[in-house]
């Protein structure tokens, strides 16, 4: 190109030492008009090696004063031998020569800056050197193309040129018309679109292989439109910390993309939180075998997947994202602390599965703003004992048979929007704590269902959720709790802010004494009979304090407080003496107990489990006389003091007695009898 001027001068670093590395001049406008040649000049980066502060004698550059607009400038970047930009400034270059050592930088402005310094076609001009090394020259790939007639690379002279993937080992006095040099590697950044390959998958694999052992960035944003992944692009990660950057690309995936035995992977795409709007998303579109898994994290920890859309293509999706131990966990390599942000998963059998086939932890994964939409069986499937401490935050779950299904393990769900599900939350035989907080559900048949019939002492808490009971299942249960204690309900609105549904109720297990413990505080229900319509109401343990309910007249009524213990106390006693009766441990912990069993006269001398202020009330349902023994029979700390100085014999037939425990006396005090 005409009107090139020499660049001279000595370059020193901030300490005054002679600089070694590369100086790179980057044109500020994307396109400028060359007034001398009447040609367009693309945003160019001209790179020159610097040895001991000295530029090659043939270093040349187009001056700014022949370019239009008039405020076109060059940003000069100083790149050390490690490939790092250590300094930069801005110059307006004029005249017939330019002394960079004496030049005064131009005040920096940003109004006209339009270059992408990490991914530009570099117009390399008039470079003469004894040798050019790809590592020091920040050049890895030379690709000859024809982007614009009139672009010329001239006088590129080198004894040896190591140009990596270009396959060129030497250049001598080459003049290449209508060509430009592309750089596939800038520092530790690789651009797969500049690598050779039959499809995007091949190019990405080549870019990964070209990264150093310390990892880096694979910038896939140049892979635009519709692309094909015919192989597993993550097969060569080798536990290097690698960040993938993706744009609005539709990747048609033909085989499961598996990240295995890996830490610190970042896959960052763009997702607009909308059903299948693939033109604006980083999409994995499944064209593999129907029922396959799209993305598998195998023994992967401390990694991030963000802005990824998964949806079916020519094949149906079995599992969108699976986190598991397919390989044998070794050392640090097990599934832990993986995080998923702003992703969407369309129609699939299972959107996300956390399944642990080993005894190692598959735990502490975070799912934030995940949109699960389209028909399918499971939104989230949490499987096996070690799948613990999942956090599902915000996002959507729609049109699934089970929104969140937990076979075993534990999770926290907060602020999720649920719609059109069969069961929003379904629990199997789990034995870990479950917290469901601030979720909103409508058009779902059941908010919570616990089917495991386990009697392990685990707890489920529902806090400040909203459920619209407009599509309750045929059984009428918006909560089905087939477990033992406890289910705690605090501040929930199960009426959808004003829906009266006569047959809506809560199922609480009660086949064993003490089973199905439910504590309900400050909730709003779709009718006043949600507890009494439970078929196990006579044996379930339900506490209700300050609850409200809607009536058929669409008015709010306050429910009577229930103290719970009236439902589950059952004592089977024997004829004759009954000493140290167990009322702690097992199921016999109620305040109110119904006595059955004796076929002849019997006596009661004391109870275990005495604590300060605890009360026990006994209802003798038999036709036999019950005697309350005074300070005898049971061990000292379990004995009864009748306050009469003698035994108290109640009448033959049904009778009643009440006791309170005095911790100072270590005795049960008989307070009333009849």
C-alpha cells in the first residue's frame, strides 16, 4: 500500500530497560478511507518484533493524515515475550516518518474506537527480520483469503517463519496480492473459526489441543449461525482450566458432550430465558439418537455452565444435563459445586438429572434461573443417597409429571415459578432435610407429594409459598405427606389468594402411632376442613396455630388452634401393674393418650420422659378400674405423687387422669382425675 512511512526510535519499558517483545498498532475505525489511494482500509493491526528496544529496519505504517475520518488513530500495544500486553497508548501518526521513542501520545478518546483487539484480520506489511517466532510474534496461523480486492501483504521477508497451523516453514520476499493474515492465537486465547476442520466440532477440538498446559480461553463466538458438533468437543480438556465463550450459535449435537474428570471448566453462552428462540441463544440442538443425553458432567467439580439452551432436533432428548459418576471417582474428581446459570431446557424425559452411581459425594450443585419447559417426566431428578444440598433458585418448571423429584438426597428450592405440573415437588424414600421457600405454583395437580412411606425422622419445610388449587387431582390432595415427622408449614398461601375448593385437603400419614407429624403456622387454606378430611385424622399428629381458610362465601375464617397431641397418643397396657410406662422415644410421646389392652383391673405407677412442665393426660377406654399408684412401683424419677398420701382408685369403666412433671421433686403430680 502506498504512502507507508518508516517507524524508528528506541522502545524502553517503565523502568527504562530496553524492551523485548512485540509492538502492535491497531487502527481505531473498523473501516477508513485512504485518501491517497482512494481505497478502503479495514481495521488493521500491524505487528513488529522488538529486540533490545529496536524495531526491524523495514518497519512501515500508514500515517493517519492520509486516512479519513480525520480523527482516526492507532492504539499501540506493547506485548512481552510471554504474550501479555504490558502497556498501551494512542498515537496520531503524520508526516514522512514516525519516531515512537520520542512521540507524544494522543489524549485517549473512545468515541471512534471500533476495533476488536482480540480477533482481527491483521494486515502485515513490510516486516523484515532475521527470524519470526510464533510465540514471540503472537502469530499462530497464517490463512490466505480474499476478503477485499486491493488488500496487499508485501515485503514479508524472513529466514525462518514458524507459523503453526499454516503449514508454512519459511517465507522469502513473498508478495501476496489480495490476501490478509489471520491470527488464531492471541496470548492464551484460541479462535476455533480460524482453525481448519470439516465442522465446528473439529475446529473446537483443534483449538483446545493448541492451548498450553495452563489452559486458557476458547472463543467460539466466530462460529456463527448453524454449526455441527459431530464428536465430543470436551474429550481433550485434560483437566486444564478452560473457558469457552459462545455466541448465538445453533450447535447441532450428534453425540453426548461429555466433560469428564475435570475441574474449573467455564462454558459461557447466551440464553434469553425463552422457549426455543434459537436465533438468540447458544443452543445445543440434539440430532443424536432419540432418548440420548445431551450434556454429561462426569466426576466434574467447581465448574460453570451459563447461557446454554438445550432442545430436541431430529432426535428426542432423554436427559438434557446429567451430573454423575460414570467414571470411578478418584481423589478430587467427584461431582461437587457445579453451577448452572440462565440456561433453558426444552421437551425432554428429564431436564436435569443428578444421579450418583457411587458412594462419593454428588453434592452442592447450584441451579439459578433455569427455564425447564415443554412436556416431559422430570424437571429435576435427584437420585441416590449422596446427592445432597442441591440449590434450585428462581427459574421455571413447566408441564412436567414431576417438577422436582427426589429419590434420595436433599435440596433447597427458592422462588421457582411452577405451572402445569402433575406434582410440583415429589419425594421418595429420602432421609435428608428439604426446604421449599417462596415458590409460586398454578395449574399443577399437587404442590407436594411424599410417596416413600419412610418412617425415618427427616423434615420437610414449606415456607412462604403460593399455590393456586385450581387443578387439584382426583384425590383432593394438594399436599400428600406419606412420611413421619415432620412437615412444617409456615406462612404459605394454598388458596391462590382467594380460591375456595371444598374437597382440597392435606394427607398426613397415621397408620402408626406418631406418624405424619404436621405443624402448620399462619397459613391460608382453600377450606376449613383441610386437616379433618384427612383419612388418618384420628391417628395423625397435627398442630395448627393461627391458620386461616376461605369459605364457600369467599370470606376468610380463622381455623381453631389444634395442639396436635390429641390425635396420636396410644398406650397399650397390661392387667395388673404398669411401671415406668414409656412416653419418650418411639411413638409414645404424646400429651394425650388413649389406654387400651387391660381385661382386668390395672395400675399405673409412673412414666419415662419427665421434663419440667410436661403434661400427660390419660383416657382409660376400657371397662376396667385404673389405679394411680402413689410414690411406688416405678423408679424414683418416674413415680407419681397423688397429693392424697395414698393410691387413687378410679371408677370401674372409662376414666380420666391428668399429670404434670415437677422437675424439683422429680415426680409426676396428679392434677385431676374422674
